[in-house]
């Protein structure tokens, strides 16, 4: 694996972790969440991403489209505010759908 591929992989893994961090901050149970980028696409690299957050126990999910790769970071400890707002909105939407289905996240 080349250095560029390793960096891309690290950035994508860190982005998934950032989603889980946001879920924890919203007091959501991260054990019931599944987070995936670019479902159904080749491994990349991609300049724009699709983020899907779903419940492991139910067919409930939300998807964010056209997330620029530049919003994702690796190893800085900081989360881009634009990515943060996008993730927060998706988690709120997922929580709303879950509550409508009688589920608590």
C-alpha cells in the first residue's frame, strides 16, 4: 500500500471515529450505530463522499451526500466545523426516525 493510500485510509477511519464522537456527545448509544462512507462505491480516493449512518437493529438510516474530502482530517484532533454540523444534523435526523419507530438510541 502506498503512502497516499495509507493516508487516505487513515483519514477515512478518523472520519468514522469523528461520527461516533458526535454520537457520544449527543448521548446516543454508539453500540447500535453503523457508520459507513461511500457505500456501493469503489475504495477511492474520492473528492466527495457519501456518509450513511444506520441502526444495526432496524432498517433505519440517514445519508449525507457530497461531503468534501477536505472536510475530513487525519490525526489533528480537530473536527472541521462544516463536517461537524453535517454529522450533527444527520444524527438528529436518525434519532427522530428512530423515535418515530418507537426505538431509543
